């Protein structure tokens, strides 16, 4: 074996669906990670297998194409493909055997896909002596997911998985890819981020995600801007008569969510995490009512955690299932987990999986 590399999943504190609109996001990496063990081969073939699947797949460095990829191997092998068509010098690159093991829950809105992509990407960078920056790797991983997988995702997940810093949130401008590590030392404030995995699975390459992105692009085109990043609420209201009502509400979420991200960053710096609760709550309401990507289980998790004393709560991730987060006093976490479990049981939902999410480091080499 030539080494082990890992990359984290993520929880997005605030800024949902803003990334592909050139907007702002504020995620943290989590301690749950995906690890890849890699050994060199004597040929030019990259083969992947996973602890979680009997499927084995491979791609040739000489003939790699996105069209040949499918199922979960499209995530790691899509990164290989994206690098082969990037113009990087691969004349001395060897084939590889890659074994993947992940503790990031799949389909929970915690970016298990980006964790796979980024763990593979940093391994390839090291083993093939590539000179890509983390920002460049993030773009390549996003391209793999957009083209090889067929999921029209933005740049947030890959960026935080690669660039996160322990004890900090990553404030990312998704247009310039400028990052700022914002202190998020909530232990010092006696707070925890409780993640509530509803166990309702979702996928980013289904029609719900794509239709939301299409609405955003329709409004941007109607308003003559490059992306909704360039629209404020007054401009949107001034042109409301030109827009389909559904498209208008989708755009309103993006415009107001960008503002909430900026306010959250400023509030964290000036007043600390205890002051961001209403911004989290407002984000969830916007996703539920305007963007319409919540579901009954996510709403139940948010409402139950707030009733149990959370400072703020919201769904996180692409939506249509997945995970909610609650910012809560650390000494109230156990009581909140019990309250959420009872609330789910009372309405006949399957029991959620709850864990405390801590701000962790991004992708790196674990061992040689």
C-alpha cells in the first residue's frame, strides 16, 4: 500500500443552494470521514472498490470518458476522468487500486459524495505529483459530480471538504472561491451542533434539485444578470411581474439566503454563536416555504429541537430528506435527542439518527 488519505463530510451552517448561484455559504467539515487506501499498479488502469458495495469498477488513463461511468464508482472515477482532461501532465502517472471506506452517512445531506471525491483527489495529487491547488481540486471534483455523475451541484461541498480548518467555519465566496476561516469555537460558549439525520434518503441527481437550479437560472436570465448573486431583494421585487410565481419564490430564497449568510458571519465575529439562532430559523422557513425543499421529517426535527430549547435550527444539505441541525446548549443535547425521538415516534416516523457535529479539518494524508 502506498498510503491512506481521508476527507470529511460536511454540515452547512447556513447558505443553502446559494453555491451554484455564485453566492455565499458557511459550512463546517465534520469528524465523520471517508478514507481511501491506495496502492500503485504496473499499468495505466485505476480500479476502485468499496467496503460498502460488491461492485468493482475501473477506468483507463488512456481512454477515460465520463460516459462509461455509472453508479457509485462515478464519484471516484469521475475525479480520475476530470484530471485526465484537465491538461495535467500524466505521462508518468501509474495505475492505482483504490479501496474506499466511509463513515459519512449516504443520502443524509452530509456530502458523502464530495468526501469520496476529495479523498481520491488529494491521493491522486500526491501520488501523481500534480500541482493543483485546493481550489483547483475543488473545481475538478465539482466537474466530476456535474458531468460523470450527472448531479448539477455547486462548489461548496468540495471546497469545505478540502479546505476546512478545525474549530472554524469556512466562509466561501462561490464566485471568486475566496475563503475565510471564521472562528466557530462553540465549545467555549457551551454550545453544540446537534445533527439529526432523518433517515429519509435523497439524491442530488434527481429532478427536484435540477428543477430548483433551473428556476434560479430562469430568473437570472430574465433579470439580465450572470447569477442570482447579483440580485438584491428590491431588484427582485421590482421585476416580480415578469416572473412566474414559483420562480419568483425560488429566487427570493436565494437572495435572502445570501444576506443571511453575510449576517451570520458578521454576527459570529461580533457577538458569537448564541446570537445566530434567528438567522438559522429564518433560513429553514425560507427553504420550507419559498424553495420548498424541506419535508415533514425535517420540519419535525426542527420544531422538536426548538421546543427542546435549541437556539436555532434548520435543515441542511440539498433537501427532500437528509439532515437537520440544531444549535443548542451542550447540557441540553441529550434532552433534545430524546425530545426529537419522541416527536418522530408520535407521528409514526422512523427513528432519526442523532450525533454532535464538530468543526474538523479538511482532506489530508493519514499515513504512508
